[in-house]
């Protein structure tokens, strides 16, 4: 056969139509789960394990017979840590692929980029990440911890181990600002006071003068909601100055993306944190989860807080579809709002009907030899920050992210 | 009293780190007029070279002071032969080409090391000044920066190679007429500049969490320091780094790190408005 343009075009058309066929055939009777995550670019340390967790969950659902007798098909897009791509892929998921549910978004900015698209096209949306709280929208379900769940548990423990004067170092964007306000509130509620609050742009990596400044104030405790690679320098420089054994340190972010595995034990040991998940959580559910993850991917060291949140998000949705017996958005929302709960690797996760946030276990932990040792488990914490401003039962048309006033 | 000592150490450290960050760039930009936008990435490569060497069991000081400058110097050599040498005298083109290089190096580092934060801990323990704990590593950085300035000055002023290099920068045609190949001298100068960038990246590596995009954090400060320094290499570097280091640390102490960064930039804008040729364009004229 001689290669001329006509032959190539015919061949290409044939190949394209063959490529299309299985998809059309599958689309007819499979349930479509849309996933939108940064699996490359600067946030891939967060996104890649989330993607792995989502696929693990879907494989388990399919192995158990699928949903409503149909297989679940993943339609996933990599947003490459580029906020502009969220808008684009969000549109494609809802209008072209017409998926039954969307799980995804990592940074708050990415969530806000697609939330309204999901709402307008009536596509159920799950955001499975620890975040600053306050989103009130009937179309979205959120199952990461919010500052109140986390800080309310962490502050009394950390103050109990140190003292009443607290210095706060936070990342300078909405997450850090809002979390710092919550820390101030809970410090005051526990009879202490914030002796200093400093905010750092995300690219600040030199904390020498800050460390000296903290010493002039002489707090009993430092709480650091710092975010990203540059801010990791703080923990390193704090240890290098020999401060680690002088003033105890707590954080609301250290370890969410497994950052504690980058610090040496000398740098990380003793930092106090509070999350929904820890790899060191010694429960049958978590041990079984880690075994399934290892069987699928060979090594369970990548699992982190928000990967588990994503897994639990997919499982919550699947359970709601089963209970509703339908993929209809209203039916699924109704079964979620009935206070549905699942048992995930990090414990029981219950949907709060009023806010569409999650009631979940929070574990107080200390970093120890690059792991998180669980000190205390606080079962079933309510998302009280969002509950204070949001009531979707009374006001189902609400569509705002509330800034929490303290 | 102790506080003043601590503040003094921090200010000296601020000045020293600016000198380190800018030294390689000041040679490449100041001497051969190449706007090296990949300067930050050269530092990043120096950092990764150090961390890799340390993870392979090498002594951290050998890794920082020998391996990293050698690796980055060689990278610079390859870059000079393949790209930069075709672009001498074309200021804007070097900017475009090195910007491309910086993207290339970020991509390459991401492929090799992954897009996650890595690092090593500081090799020198902290110690106490009165009631205060300070980072012992700061002293190491101050000493290295001081030695670096002395070394640059003595090479440029005291050796034949330095004389030839300076002569070539002033009049390549004349240097060529006297039997020196400007091509070779540019190459050697670019090698030295790259090696110094690598050294800076290596020495700062234990203080930060390193990611492939880390270089971006240094590039602006490096350019500001070099341009504000003006035509003299060592005197310019020292004067602008001292000015900006003091302004930055003073405002950081008095207010917050954000204001510290803003103050540095405001100082740079004001300085360049008053002294468009840089500090050494007006003062210390004729010094190296």
C-alpha cells in the first residue's frame, strides 16, 4: 500500500472511530465519576496521592459489583497546578462528559474556580481537602477538617504542654489569615493570649530575624500554620538555632503533604499537630487500607491526610448512591442529608446535613521519627466554624463562602 | 545588650546572604554583560548537587564547597559553549535564551528529583548568646561571604588572570591584539560565575526546603543587588548588599517580614532613581 494523503486520512478516520466506539458503548451503562486534580506541577505532592486514592476507591467499588449494578468509570483531568485549567476542565466535565459527580480541587482557589460551574450545571460536587471553612452551598459536600475542628483540639493540648503565651506564625493568604484568627480565639478561650502574630508570603524562606524576634517576646508556645516548600525552612531554621528544645511548636499544616518525612527526626520530633488521618493510626481499618494501597501501588508511604479525605469522599458518595438507589442529584443529596456516615481509614465520617461538611474524628499527634504518633483521639468533632454561619436546611439557596467573624 | 548582638548577627547574615546570592550574577552580568535569568536555577542545581552528594555519604562541607561549584561550573561551561557564546553583545537575546534555560532546568530537576521538597539539616549546631539562641550556621555564611569577597578582590586585582579578564572586559579588541583570545576568557569567566552561583545555592541549601522552582526566590534579589551595585564588581556588591541587607533586616525586626521585603524594594527603587548608574557609578569610582 502506498502512503498518500488519502490513505492516511482514511486510516486516521477509521482509527478515530474505533477509538470512539468503546467509550460510547461504555458511556451508555457506566456511572461516570469526574476527577479534577493537580497531578503535575507544584501541587503534585498533594494531587498525585489524591488521584491514587480516588482510583483505589473506584476499583474497590467496581470489584464489589459497581453501583446500581453498573461499573464506575473515571473521567480524570490533570490541571497541572494551573488555576485557569480548572475552569476549562470543569466545563468539559459537566457539559461534554456530563459526569454524574465531580470529586476534586485542591487549593481553595481551585475549588472556587469550579464550584459555580458545578452548581449551574447541577452536577454534584465533592471537595475533599482540609481547608479554611465557611463554604455554604447545597451542591457541594466537603469532608476535610476545618480550622475549628483542628484548632479547637490542638490548642488546649499544646497549651497544656507549654503555657499561656502563644506566638502565631501564619501563611499570608486566606487560609493562614482565617486560621490565625481561630487560633487567637481558642487561645483566649483557654485562658491564654496571643503575644504575637506574624504573616509570611508564600515565598519567604528566611526566618532568622523572626526567630530572634520570637525570643525577644519569649512565648511559651509557637503555633505555625505555614504552607509550602519555602515555609518548611522555618522548621529547619528553628531546629538549627537550637530553639526546638526551648519553646514547643505546634502546626495546623505540617504533614498534610507528608512534609514531616522531609525533615530529619532531630528537626521534626515533638512538633504537635491535629488531623483526621495519620499513617501511624493503628486501627484495623487503617491497617487494612494501607495493605490494599500497597497491593495496588507497591508502597504505602505516599498516603497523606487529603489522599485519605479523597478516598473517604468517593466512598461517601458511593454509599449515598446505593442508599438512594439512583444517580439523580436530588435523591443523592437527600440520602447524604439523612446524616449518612461511612467508616473510612481515619474513622467514621458523617455528613452534617446543616452545612454539608463532615463530622469526623480528630487525632492529636506528635511528630516522631518522621511519623505522626497518635496521642489522643477526639471522636466525631463537629465543623462548628461553618455551623455558626451556614444552615442549608433553613436556607437551601445559600451560595457563599462566609468569612468567619470572631 | 544580648539583643543587640543578636540583631547585629542577623544583619551581618542578611548582608552575607545577599553577597552570596549575587556574586555569581555580578561576574556574569557585570563582566560579560549577559543577563543570566537562569541564575536562580544555577543556584538550585548547586543545592541539589549538595543534597545528592550528602545522601551518597559525602561530607557536607566537601559537598558544599567543592562538589556543588564544580558541578554547576561544568553546567555553566556547557551552557556557555552551546548557547551563550553565540549571543555575546546581544543583551536582550541573552535574556530570552537564559529564560528558556531556566524553564529547561526546572523541568529537568522536576523529572529527576520530583516536584517535592527535599533538604538536609544544617551541619553546625545553634548556640547561645546570653539569653538568646542563634543559628550557628549564620556565622558560617558570614565567614564564607567575607572570604568570597577577599578572594574575588585578590584574583581580580592581584593576579595576571584577573588583569587579563578585566582588560578583556574593557576592550576585547585590544586584548585580542595582544594575543589573548576573548572567546576563551569569556568562557572562563562564565565558568567562574556559574561556579559561584552553585556555591551560593549549596551554602543556602541546608537553610531551606529545596524544590525545582526554588531559584525564582533568589533571582529578583540578585539582580537588584547587582544593578544597584553599579559597575565595580567587589565594591558594588559590598555596598549594595550592605545597604539592602541592613534595610531588610531592620524593617523585618521592627515590623514584619512582609514590610522588610517591601522596604528592600523601595530602597532599591529610590536608590536607582537617585543613582541610576548604581552606587559605584557615583562613589568609589575606579575601584574593582
